[in-house]
C-alpha cells in the first residue's frame, strides 16, 4: 500500500528539505499557525419577525444555544496566512516507514486558490457566533482519502488554498487547504479559547440590492475566574 501524503504548514525555513522522521515534521508544524477561531451559524428561518427575537447580550459565551434555532455550521478554523507561510509535502518510504521524504516545499502564496461557500446561500435570518482560539496543530493528511488517490503520484497543481465569506463578513477568509478537492485535516493537539465571543444577527435576501445586512452585533465577555472555558 502506498503511504499517505503528510502536509506541514510553517515558515519555509522550518520545513525539512530532505529525509526526516515524524518528530521533525511535528517540530516544524509547531512553528506554524497558533491562532484561529470557532464559528457557528444558526438559522432563525425566513420569518422577518425573527429579527427581534434574540437578545444577543444574553447569549452564552460558549456558543451553545437550544430552542427554535437550528445550527447550520460548526467549525474550527486555523488562521492561515498564505503570504507568511509555506507548505511541505512528505511521504514515508516504502522500505522504511519511519523515514519520510520531502516531495515538495513552496510558499502557500504560490498555491492555486479556490472559493467555497461557507456562509448561508439561502434567504433568511441567521445568528453567528465567533470566538478566538489559541491552538496547536499536528501535521495534516487528506481526510478520508480514497485508495485510488493514495496510489496516485503527488501533483502540486491539485493542491489548493480555500477562501470563503464567513457569516456576516464582507471580505474573504482563508479557511483551509484541499488536495484533489478533498479537505486536508490538521489535527487539533491543543485548544485554548479567548475570553470573549461575538454574536451577530444578520439577514440574507438574494433579491435585495444589498444581499447581506448585519442587524446587530454584541460581544460577550468571560466571567471572572472562568478563564479558558
């Protein structure tokens, strides 16, 4: 069986360029992204009266709400900076699984770019919850890679940086990487939440001149003595 590809995001100088072991890739990845955020989106439906139902200032810091709202997105997104980071692609040797070889190593800014739809694509009123994170990632791999992909030679042109609008944002955010249009998963080894979250209520109306309107936005602070919850 062909060993799977291993991906590392870090400053280019930190990425091994020759044969190495897993420990070296883990050390390199620790020099990569350390920030990120959690994002949840909830649908309030298409009823315009839903605009005034929720008092954002009373919503919980941890983003957990129940009742009439339905969650449509629950994601943890590392903050990737393509202009400052590079990617290394590695594969274990068939002869010695403990030794990995560098197949490629280049700035993320040189990778192909693709857009995806992360925010609501249908009309209605929505809540978004966003909370900053400090995190530590492990080296990544293609999520649920099919056997045919494992047996396909590595191709740089099949690696892409994904960009999307998130919730009520007006500008694109880098939300991850794909290979052969499959998500590259970087395991979360450590996560620490910031002491503040932001709740927003916004409306999407694809027939309006301005399709996305932010109706309200509030910050929720962590109670004293509960740091890191």
